[in-house]
């Protein structure tokens, strides 16, 4: 990508915050164009799409290259904003949103949440080989290649990413030995297709009542949990003092520091254990355990759940989940910034495979949701727990209600656990389809 107009992270962060401020200001306006606009397009979607537009027009960029005019040497640069948002602000947001969680209410959401999660997983497993078969009818060369260049080997990394996460994606790259020079193309497809699908899910959130009506969904358990949380918030509501704000910051970022501390201990510890497993299949299944991100998210969530049984949960009355939502919106903006809309046309063949693949995943989810009358919440979060992982599943879940963010995390962590083994099954089917 060419060098953007603004490369300084401080300036770029300010631009993203101005964009978020503009979205929230226009969304708050009553009457006229903006009220009609936000009835159709959710503010969360705009928080994701506006940074993508800024990247597309060359104002900002997630990464770029510069060339030394004297030596011709190419230097790669990147922004640290997504890293900071996902490693510091995301776990802090999860803590603040989980402080007041009603764990019993979450478990009362029932079996439909798990059914939709596994449906999403199956959709990815069968979607890959079906997409290869469909695209091969029109463009055989797109799904071809031999040896390390075989497209199915590259697509195995997408399966790992879309069922589990980054750790599972890397594991699939190692297992199937895809040509690393071509790997960037697969990462690109991953970003484009997964982000387009996330955008569609966010738009759907704004129309969830109509969707639930069409699905004939029973939303009573979700509404009951939301009402219970709203009543609790009202019962402890107060104007936050400076002490309240500082203590919430201490709880949130203190927990983040503890999570990072133990993640940096546990990830290398388990990496050594997993490396020592002789059975290759068993080793691949447990590769997610050497991911520090997995441990960081898991530990943050566990500590927050434990804190929910203490008086710390009363900080919800001082606006804990609202501050968590601020961090979530910053994360959304940093994710949107990674999307250059013009690049969609750079590799049409692989993008077509990804789009067909994701469409199968979506159609299966819609079909099962219709049959079991599952609410759109379970469809969206079940999908994003697979495709987006722990970085974006809480975003989608919290858009329904801040107290539901933990549901997204729990399902996403489960995705890490099944990601590699399910991706291996998908890859075997893709190899057969390619041949």
C-alpha cells in the first residue's frame, strides 16, 4: 500500500476519534436526514465503515511501504493502533462490561447459542470445498496450483482463521506448508471477506426486530437478561465521582496487566508442552494454547467474572459498561481502518471463493436459525465467534447489550479450542474438491 497522508499514530488516533465523535453527534440529532439515516444504518456499522473509507482514499492506512530514492530499498511501516486497541482496550472493555454480569442469566440463554455456534463451524467446514467446486466450474486456474503453491493449502489458513483465530491460522500454515510468498494474498482475502461479513452482521443488528419476527424467534431469555441488567443498573445508578472513575480504571487496567503477566508465562509454558507432543494430530489440536492473546482474553474474562461476585459489580451504576463501550468503539474503528475497499478488485478469483464460502456459512446459519427459531443474536454472535474470534465477537454481542459481551468471548474462546481440528477436516475436503 502507498504511503498515506497521515502516518503518525497520534494524528491517526485523533482522526479516528473525530470520526467517532461525528458519528455519535449526528446519531443524537432528532428529526431530519440523520434520524432517518441511522434508522437504516446502525452507528456501530458507521464506526467500522468510515475509517475504511478514510483508508481507501489514502488519508490513513494500517500498513504501507516507502522507497529510499537513493538505494531503492523498500521499508515496511505499520500503525500500532489496532495492536493497542486489541491488547489493551479490548480486555479492559471486557472487564468493565463483565463486572455486572448475571452468570446464571447467561447460562439460561440455553442450548440454541451452542447450536448456532456449531452451525457456524460446520458452515465453514463444508463451505470451503463447496466454494472450490463452484468456482472451478468457471475458473479452474483459480483453485489450481501444485505442491506448496496449491490453492487449497492457502485456503486451509482461512479455515483456521474463520473457525478459530490467528493462532489456528498460523498452525494451518505450518501444517500444510503453503508458499509463504503467496500467503499475503490469503491474509488479504481473510481481511476483506471477514470484514464484509461483519459489516453485514452489524447492519442486521439495526433490523433485528424484523429479522426475529421472520425467524419466529423466541427472544424471551435475551430480553429477560437485558431487563434484569437494566433494572440492576438503575438500582445502583449514581453520578460517578473522580474516585469512581479512577477505581474503574484501576480495576480494568490492573486486570489487563495481570492478564498480560500470566499470558506471557502460560503461552511459552504450553508452547514447550505442545512442541513435545509426538502425535502430530494431537499437537495441532492444542496449538492455540501457545497463543498469548488467547490467554490474555481468557484470564481477563475469568477475573472479571470473579469480580462480578463482589461489590465491584456496583460500578455498573457509575457507568462501567459505558466506558467499556468507548473502548469497544475505538477497537471497531481500528478494525475498520484495516479495510481498503479498492483492494477487493485486486484478486477477484480468491475473493470469489471467499464470498461463496462465507455465503454458504451464512445460508446454513439462517436455515438452522429458522428451523430452531433462534434469535438473530445467536446467529450473529455464533457466526462472529467463528469468523471474527475474540477480537470481534464481543463487539457484535455488546451491540445488543453491554452485558452480553461475555457471551461473545465465551463462544470465541471455544472456537480457539476446536479451530485447528475442524480446519484440518475442512482442508481434507478442500484437497479432495481440488483434485
